[in-house]
């Protein structure tokens, strides 16, 4: 663990400024290329792939998008209004630009594209790292290195330290260019949120799911057959909340525990907010659809909360501050996503440690791409 801590501190001290400059330049270069393309191919018609056209629009790309997928059921049809072709129909001779939007299967698809002779390959999961470090800009290198090293000291096992070092290397060991994605199979494990060696449930468990989406985590939990008394879900997006309610209605009467959903986000304050409503999830924004957030310490004041999960598009730190009193009082197990910014990797564990120093802190990573890193806090 000491060796990993020293390597991480050295990464920050030696590479921070150069990495920031290189990533900013690469992002600007790629966005310029994207805006010059007539057609952009997006590999993958799942949730992540379907989000890519929204991303392209957000950076001013007006190119026609075409889906590519290995699933023959989609060939010749439109998905979200976008045509889908077979891999064999990719015009390789025209030097196409292909964006991988498959998440867990990214490395496999990257290898398939390389074998086909496609040279301009961009993995959207990896490329998003070029947007997630604004909070590092202007921070003194020594101060940042000290925070990273303090996080290593707070983590309790070798696997956690390996995850943190691997995620930091994914950011700092950067080389600009198409087809040079970074993957994390070396630290990837399954069972996101429900790590049986860390988290346990009883007939009295009250779970809180922040960023419940349409109920994917809830359904995973219920299908595992764990005992529980109450499952409370928060979802900011009205569209997702309505589907969440439908999914809860399908499960009511088939499980013993109570299922409750609220059409709120969670945050530091009880307030009205605006949010964007992309396919992958709702995120608070300066403008957009009107919604509201609640402080968990207020909204769940009377609940005997035993477990809190958060995956709320980068709003985790504010939501933790809004839940601080609740966490101090109830000391629930925590599963908090830390992948929405580089600093979340170490600042979220350090903040949790400051709330309840007795927590044992673990980092686990759950996909081969940079998404889905979770800090688990247990007593």
C-alpha cells in the first residue's frame, strides 16, 4: 500500500500540468475533427451508445450519425431515429471515424475495429476523461498530491489502493491519438453496490437509492433475494421516475419489503433546480427541465436508514453534505460513486472519513472503462 501511495503521489507531482495541457489540447483537436465530419459512426445501440449523439450535439457537431452493432436484429432499422448498419457495411476504405459506445465491451469492439482496418477509433468512455478535470485546474500540485496520499492512508485494503492507483494512471498516463484508449480489466469486479464481503442486509434493512434511474439497481437487488424492510428510491427525471414507478408496481406484492419512490433529486439543499434529461441519466444544470432536490437529513429524518447508494451524475459531494447529519446519526453502509470527476476519487472517501472516522473505506471498480467506481463505507 505504501508503494502504491508513493507512485500516485509521484504521478501527481510529475505529470499534473503536462497532463492537463495534453488532455485539453486533445479534446479540442478531436472536437474540431468531429465538427468537420459529414458522417460519424457510433458503435453500440445500448444506453451509452444512444447517449453519444447527445454528446455530439452538445459540442456543436452537425454530422449525420449512423449506428453500428453486432446484433443483426438492429441492421436495416432505426434506433432512436438513427439508422443502424452491420459491421460489414462500414466503409473502411473511406477512413471512417467510429465512436465506441459499448462500455463493458469496449476493448473487444476496439480490437474488432482494428482487425477490420479502421484507424480512427474513439472510445467515448475514455474520451470523457478529457472533460472531468476542471476541478484540478489551478490547484497547487503539492496540495493535490497530499490529498491523494491522504486517501491512500484512509483506505483499508490493497485492492482499494490498486483501484485508486489504476484510476489515477488512467488519467495521468495519457497519450493523445485515436485508438489509444485506457482500460481497467486489472481492477474490475462484478456485483456493483452489492458486495457480499462488505455489505449485508437483514429483515430490518432500509435502503436508499439516490439516482434510481428506472429501477435497474432496485431490480438487481430484488432479484438477489436479499431481505429488507423498505427500499426508498429518488429519481430527479420525471420521465425516468414514471418508468421507475411502473417497475415498482410490477414488483409490489411479489416481495415482502415496502417499495417507495420520490420524484426528487438529492442535494445539499431543499431547492428547485433545472436538469438535463439525456438517456444515461438526469444531471442538474443551469437551465433545462424544472425539478427539485431534497436534503436526505431532512427528508429521511424519521427513517432508520441502513444503506445509501448514490449515482447522481457528479452531484454526490453536495448530496453527502445534505446527508451528513443523517450519516452521523444512523451510520448506514454507503456505496457512493466516485467516477464523475477526477477529484471525487479521493475527495469523496476523505469526506466520508471526516464525517464518521470509524468507517472502513473501500474502493471497488465495476467496469473495464472508467465508469462505475464506488466508495464503500462500512462499520
